[in-house]
């Protein structure tokens, strides 16, 4: 059985929703960041990066959202969560997920994770001030160039959709005016209506 | 035919080496960052992110190093540049490439790309001062937990190897003492000895 280690409302939401959409048995274990559980010896033995998500599989541990999402899509091909028979279309999906991970999530992280990249309080404040601008730029690109509609990759729901969902969920707190992005807003509303998304949000809120 | 848009010594080196290792016909076009060619209308039409690498294919444009590397491995399966028949092993490779992209490359970028995430000169200086520490932490993880040896994923050369090569090439300028990392240093030396690597470095130096 698959076990997902997650923190509520972290990027692990994307993997959590994907597992729920798949519908195969899995366990979701909360990592309590407030108690710094991600730095405990037990967790570091699983994931020495001290981050979420971590996916424990019968073969071993996987980390990094884009890798976990592609793994889940490939492990349950009957769920059609990625265009597995089309190398180019699969690469397009991977490019989107890589952008979400290395540009959009990184921009967001400068709001609260400044100590990853600097040491001075003045730098943290400066980084935090810029987040509305950098995240708005990300959503301009997503709205105008990436989101094919109605789902991220077009007609089919894929693993990129739960990933965009959590970025959008962060966006208002990041100072992004979502009303400027009608296609993203429509995507967000349709994601919120999915039973799997409701289940995951309720579980994470109660954890 | 595939066309790679690259900037010398940028992360596009990973895709450039992979194309050269594959040995199929391709074109490598330099994007002159000194002249801000990445912000020209022609280039933005290809890649609105104004970054490299960009890979032009018969089907359309691909961006993002992890996506391009997996695409090349899947497009030329006979070259065995990824464990394509093993979903878990492929995910492990993708997790490594995602870490290189979203953590190691991002840490490196704080040396010279501070304006992406802040506005004040004092913040840029603070970020720059921290790069030796953050990049050393990345190489500790790579040396001790990720690099299986002799190649990144073990006995077989994969698309993760050219990606580690460019990160290691940046490392000394980032203030990392490579002598502390004998396994990474050995990998770097073996990469430098490969004909494809020599060809790419010579071409990029002459461009």
C-alpha cells in the first residue's frame, strides 16, 4: 500500500488529491511541522530533505511532487491521469509541473521561507514584499500561456490539475487578485467541486 | 530535427550534452543573454518565460530541464538514458532531476539572480553571502544520499548525469569546496572525459 506523508495545505495537497482521485487504498500521515516533526530522526530517515511530500511505496521512498505525480499516473494507467502513450504530450505535462515546482512554488516560498536563502530580517521582509508581484507574474503566465482549459492540459483532467489547485489556493494569501484571472478562477471552482478535493481538504483540516 | 536554444554554461548544458550523447541530428542555437536576446519578441514567442533551455521539436516547443531530459530519454529509448521500463526507477530519476531543478539550481540562482525575488541591494548581498552554505548543503545531500555511483542512478549513465555535471561545474564559483565531496568529484572527472561533454563545452566556449 502507498503511504503519503503530508502537511496540511502544503504542496503535498497535489499528491494527496491525486491519490484520492485514483481511489486505490492508501494511507495519509500528517507530518506536524508545528512540532518540527519533519526534522525528527524517524522522518529524516525517510526523507533527508525534511520536506513533504514523501511517498512510501513497496519499492521504496519517492520525493518531489513532479516525480510523485508522474509515478502515480504511470502506476495507475487505467485512470488516464497523464497522456502516457504520447511522449510529447507527456513532456508538456511534465514541463508544466516542473514550472509549478521550480518557479511558482519557489516564488511563493519567499513569503515565509526566507531563511532558506538569506540571513537578515530586512531581506526576509524585502522578499515577502515582492511575493504579490512574482506570484501575479506566475498567474499571468498560467492564465495566458499554460492553462489550455477547461483543465490545465486541455480536455482531460491530469495530475497537473491538483498541482495548480494548491498554487491557486495559496494565491490570495500571496497577494494575487484572482479576479484578474478568470480562467484560473474557473479551474479553481471546478476543482473545489470534485469529491476527491472535498475529501482531502476535510481530512487535512481535521488532522 | 530538434533545435536546442541554450546559453553557455547555463542549465541548458544538461540538455545540450544529452543531445550530443544521443548522436541524432540536432541544431544548437545560442541565446545571447548579454544582449538580452532572451527578451526579444522572437524568443518570447518561443518561450514566454525568457529562459533557457527551449527545445523546438516537430510537435512544438518544450521547456524546463527535467521535462526535456525525460522527453529525450523517451524519444530515443535505444540509447537507454533512463529506466523507461521500470516506473519506480524512472520516478527515482525524476525525483533527482526535480531536486536539481527546484532546490539546487534555485539555491545557485540566489548568487546572481536576486532581483527575481527581492528589490534591495542589501538583500541581494545577503542572498549571495548565503550561497556557499546552501550549495554546500545541496552537495552534502547529493554526495551522501543521492549519487549512487559511479553514475547518479547507479551502474547506468542517465540524463541525471549531465544535470549533475553542470551543477558541479557551477559549484566552485558558488563557494563549494569540491575536495570535501570525493564521489561528486569522481563523477565530475568522468563526465569531463566523455567525448560528448568535450564537444559541448568546446562549442559553447566558441559561441
